[in-house]
C-alpha cells in the first residue's frame, strides 16, 4: 500500500504596518530588506525572492518577496508615505 503525504504551505494575509531595516548596494543598485520587526519580534532576512514596482493611481509601490529561510514575507513599500506594509506571511513549505 502506498501512502502519499501532501504538505501545504500556510499563507496568512496580514496587511499591517511594520518596521523594516534595508540596505542599498550602490554598486549593484539593489535595495534589500534585512530585518523586519513585526508584533514585537525581529526577523532577519536571508533571501530576496523578487522585487518589482506597481502603480496604484499616483502611488509607486515597491513589492518584495523575502525569506528568513523558514518564513516567507510579502512586503510593500509605499514611496509616497515611506511606510512598509506586511501583506502576507507564509511558513515556506512547498505546496
């Protein structure tokens, strides 16, 4: 008998303002979030999945997918208000 175990990742929509420490590499011209402070806890970012920009009306939003290796985060930076928004959190497990 063959048993197949499927593991689904848990994605949670958050949409809360968070504090983010970023680094700008002037040679590579890349902005990289390095730490997120959310609900009193600090998370160190080790990987950048993607970064792209989106326009919502006149607002320019920078969207980031980053990871600690164990937890994945979707972040949005509003270049008009200079605020960071944590959009989603995922446990990083493969679907």
